């Protein structure tokens, strides 16, 4: 039973990590390789606000998420907008921005166990006789909340509908007066904010380290590739597949192999169904 | 009312360049010199570098330049001639180094044998590992090549095979500092000019076709996976040679050879030197490595430096050094009224 509960929690953690990347990619078609760096950046900012400036925890959270969103928006407006449509430069530019942020933080002294965020609520409850701490419960709650909010936003809000239109058919959306660049910058800002939300919910469970940044990037992209790049349903389903696979390896084989599981999942998907679990309509253009 | 003048820059080939493209190149000393001079400067400059280097430290730096240049040229070849962005230069270095270490320590082979053996076997392993991502275009190759070095380093740490976190530290050291330098410099020159030759052959045309329009290549009845695998194998050969050479240079191979430096540096060298030129990355390496050596005291900040350089060049000067230099060398420009 504990396998099922922790499997669900782990899957939702992966989904939270991936959903920002998926949103930014599906709208702008720019793979944001700085995703993991933004994740760590927001947690680090939150830690700074909390410990160096001594602000209120809620205020810290809001501030760090907003700043991360602005950083994501700036990354698009200053850099990615100039290389959009050139896949090689897109990857090189966003990857180097991510590396620059992460390695700068490493140089700042971000290592070891000193950097931790406080949990929202201490304590443990029993779900079907399995002990689960309240932080993990709040991860579940916020993951579900974020998913529902994004669904509502993209189905009932004017801007959100615009984003979805760009994601589905950029040219048709342009003809209807939806600015592609504006949509992409909003998507990148939103994606970065979601990375921030994920960091602040998930990181109280562990330490803020630079390696985590790279791992989050890998997990996010692995989930998105398995689910089919650009498909939001696929992202959630793939998060559950990889999440459960990871929990099973952790409990039956060894705890070091979470990343190997993600890589294996990507390789198997690439061999057997390259468009991903739910990316059916793009199969022809991506499988070449 | 302001007088509006619209001007544009007009570029024309120099006369000597036009003549050098034709039969004049072999019949006139000036045109022959025009063609030979840049190449000669590069070759003579590289071969003279070990003689000019003031002390052992800078001679080691020359060896490093050679290794990084191999990675950078390989990255340029893969990214701008085949369309595969490789974020895992560390994978080639690491696998090559560990292969050399295994052959040397467990089988007791001589470096003369281990380096070629490690180059070929390491490149084969790398190509096989990357094979699943090759049929597709897009981010797949980039992310898979980025994951491998991290995972391999982690597996070696976790399972404690091959020396675990300590690494293999009893690898034979190549002692003669002159053979060290000339070995790697000659390999760099061979790879550089060899690849320039290769991309102008038929296979180069096919590879560029894959980059621009892979459906057309497929429609011509050629397997793009096959050709991409060949390109990856060539790059892996260069990277694995660098790795095996590094292992014997330091007498050590450990998980530090899977480090981020090897993955991000080729990008920086290529973007600075001029993408899609194959000599540009070499030039970028020659400029960046001495700068980064003087920054050695800052540790991890060097990677930040590379990344910032990449971003700045992509935004403000995306043609890079060599493309710019080549234009100035072959063309003259002046303003004309529109």
C-alpha cells in the first residue's frame, strides 16, 4: 500500500516539475533548457528572502515566484526571441543560460545541507496505516490545484485560450490577431513561475543543491518526451508511468537509479513510439 | 525637414579572391599565396606553439588546447553540418579515458596500443549508446547526450566499479613532453582539414541535407539514421581520442572527466570562433583556453564565464570570429546610396 501512496506522490512531484516545461514548449516551441536552473533559482531566492532579509514566509514565496517569472520573461525577451526558429541556437542559448545560473549559484556557495526551506506544516498523518508527512500531502494538493488552474486558464481565459491557439496552429492564430511572440513570452514567464511553484512545494523535502537543478531538467524533459512533446495529458500520464517505475526501482533495487529509470524510459519510448504516449498527430513530422 | 539618406553596405569579392577560384591559383604566385597564407599561418602557428611556450605549465596548456579543440571541432561538425546538438562532450572524453584506463591497468597494454584501441572501441560504445535518438530531429539527441555523462558518473560512484569515486590513478603517464604536444596538435590538424575535406565530398552534402530537410534525404532512398550514426562515430572518435590521451597525460582517469567543462566548452569555442567553419572552433579554443587558464583561481566561475560568452555572442555577434575574418579577407565593402 505504501508503494501506491508514495508512487502517486512521486508521480505528482514529477508532473509538477514537468508541467512548466511542457507549457513553455507547447506554446513557444522553444525547449527551455534553463528550466532546472529557474527551479533552483526560485528556491534559492526564497531562502535568501527568508534567512538574509527575514521576511514573512508567505511573502517570500510570492516574491520568489514572481521574480522567477520575470527572469523567464526576460530570458525570452532578451535572448530567445532573437534565435527563435533556429533549433541549434535555441538549445545552445537556453542551455547556457541555465548552466550560467546554476554554476553561478554553485560558485556562490550553494552546496551541502545548509540550504533548506521550511516545511509548510510539520507533522505526519496516517493514510491507510501508511505514515505520510504533511508536506507530501500539500505537494499532492498543490499539484492537483495547479493542474486544475491551468486547465481552467487555458479553457476559459482569453489569454489562456490564445496560448492554446498558438500551440495548436500558430499560423491560424496569427491570422486571428494573436501575437506569437507575446504568447511565447507569456508562456515562458508562466512556465518559469510553475518551475518556481514546483521548487517551493517540493524542495522542503530535501536540500537545495546545484545537482538537483540538472536532475529536474532531465526529469522534466524525460516526462515530456515520454508523454509526447506538446501534449499536456501525455505529460500527466507519463509522470505517473515514470513516477511509479522510479518508486519500484527505489524499493526493490537501489535508490541511486532514479535518473537511469528516466533515461531508460526515454530510450524505450524513442525506440517504440517516438511521438510519445499521446503525441499522435505529430508522429509524421517528428519521426523522420 | 531632415534629408533622408538610405544607405546600405555593398560587399564585393576582391579581385584576387575571384582569380584564386580559377586556374590563376596555380599559375600566379600572388593568388597561390592568397590561398595558402591563412592555412600556412594556422599550421605553422600551431606547430611552432610548443617551441614558443615559456615553461612546462604552458606546454601542458597546449596539450589541453588540443583536447578541447578536438571536442569543439566535433561539436561544430555535428551541430552545424548534421543538425545534432551534442551537449555531452564529457561523455566522449569520459568513455575514452576509462577505456584507456581499463586496457592499461587491467590488461597491462602499452599506451601506444591503448590510445588507438580506446579511441575505436570508445567511439563504437558512444555511437551505440546514442543510437536511439538518431532517427529523430529536435531536442531528443541534445537531452540524451546531456544525460549520459551524468548517469555514467553516477553509476561509477554508486557501484564502486573502476575505482569508484577515487578513479583509476595508476595509468601509465606519457613522459616525453614534446611527443605529447605534437601528437595532439597533429591529430587536431588532421581532423580539422580532414573534416573540411569530408564536408565537401558527397557524404558532406548528404549530411547537410539531413540538417536542412531530412525528408528529402529519406525520399532519395538513403537511411538518415545510418548517415547520422556515421557523423556521430566520427565525432566520437575525436572525443574518445581526447579522453584516452588525457588519461595518459595525467596518469589518471576519474569521474572528473565526466565534468560539465567538457560539455559546455565546445559550445563556447564554436560560438566564439564562428559556427559552421570547422576551423573557427579551433580558433575559439586557442583564444578561450588561455583566458580560462588565467581564471583558474575562480573555479566554478569559469563555466559561468563560458556560458555568458556564449549568450553574448549569440545575441550580438552570431557570425563569430572566423566568418567575420573570412569576409574581411575575401571581400571589400563600401556604403552605397539606395
